[in-house]
C-alpha cells in the first residue's frame, strides 16, 4: 500500500467509503447483515481509513462501522476514522453536539478527521471553525478538513483552522475533473492539503473509456483499478472507493500499488 505522508501522518492512498452502508438517507435495518459483511471484509483485507458521516443512513452507517470495528478487534490506533458534520449543523453548539453524537454512535473517544460535509449558504465559517478548533484542543478530533469546498471557501477554511487543514474531499475521477478546472487540486498540492477523491470509480463512462480498457488489459487488471491507480499516482491525492463486493474491495486496495508509466498517465490526461 502506498501512503501520503503529511507531517507524522501516513494516510493510505486507498480508503473505504461508507455511503449506502446501513441505508441511504434513512436507516435500512434490512440491509444490516450485508453492510456488516462488507465492513468485516474490508477490515480483514486491511483497509484502515474509513470515511463516514452523520448523514449516511442518518447515523446508522457510523453505528455499523463502530460495531464492525469492535467485533473485528482491530486496535483503534491502527485505524484512521473520518466523519463529517452536515451543512444544517454548522452553528457553534451544533458542531460540538454532532461530534459527540458521532463519537457515541461509533463508540470511540476521538475521530482522526472531522469534515464539514458541504458548505451552506447560511454558515458563518469563523463560528463553525471556532467549534471545530475547540474539538481539536479537547482531543475529540485529531485533524480537521472540509468537503465540497470551492477554492475561495477552501482558502477561508485554511485561514480559520488553527491546525493545518488536512483535506478537501471532493468528487474526482477520470470523467470528473472539476477540481482540476477550478484550481482546487493545484492549491491542495501546493499547500500540503490532501485531496480526498470521492466517487472515484462509480461513473458510467469508466466502463466505456477505451484508453482505460487498453491500459487495464496491458497490466492484467480491471478498468476500475486503473482509474484508482491514476488517482493514487498523483501527489497529495487519496481515494475512498466503496464496495459491498469483497473481490472489488481487494482489487481497489491493490490498485494503490499499481504503477502507471508516464506515458499511461499522459494518455489518461
Ligand atoms: N463528501 C461527499 O459529499 C461525498 C459524496 C459522495 C461519496 N462520498 C464518499 O466517497 C465514497 C465513495 O463514493 P461512492 O460510493 O459515491 O462511489 P464509488 O466508490 O466510486 O462507487 C461505488 C460503486 O462502484 C462499484 N465498485 C466499487 N469498486 C468496484 C470495482 N473494483 N469494480 C467494479 N465496481 C466497483 C460499487 O459496486 P459493488 O458494491 O458491486 O462493488 C458501487 O456500486 C462514499 O462511500 C462516501 O464515503 C463523499
């Protein structure tokens, strides 16, 4: 596994997303067994970075993740757990309350990384960061970040964050280059901020991309693995694919070790 190294932190190039674990906007207890199987399989395969949010299945994804980790017995210090506060909870007291609730659902005493899930029109970013900075000082959160922030908001977040802002989590994949076009990727790379790529493999045109297909054939791997390797090859970029399928989970993890040539990176653009 390749890692991104920032200060003392070693963050795996490939982590595990949890959107649809435990349901979607609402909990779906009927899917618990399938969700727990997926989480156990991911832990056994060696995933250590798990990305969740209070919004996922209205907190049930966090509950199931906490339960799977307890049942699996992986020591907490070996894991890197990210959760997120929702855009409707960005007032000072709400941030503190929501972080406590996430920790309670996860059955943990600290989060490795806590993100603002989406910016909101009404947020007062200085107030939100006053609460987030307090959570870091109190040891409830180790690192702070944001998600879905454009360049202007990202610069404001960096200014309000008392510790180095660790990440901006955004959609980034072979077919979605918004963060390249809007300058967010370049800013992250120049300022030692991780760009966490979400939805790195889902998009339909990964299937129809002929360059991906030919590079995958040359390496004897799948197109999804090349799509993830393309992200993992880029400095300061990590990815958090999600899969219920243990074979896909293993393939995604191994994609972090796939080395693409300069020519292949160039052909993928
Ligand atoms: N911050 C945000 O606003 C935000 C937004 C979206 C997502 N996220 C985070 O990012 C994570 C990943 O994004 P995502 O779930 O939207 O999309 P994704 O991980 O790109 O795609 C998931 C889909 O791709 C399939 N898949 C995964 N690996 C595969 C492989 N190797 N071969 C074939 N199919 C594969 C999965 O099906 P199978 O189960 O059949 O493998 C699933 O249908 C989320 O779970 C969440 O944690 C964050």
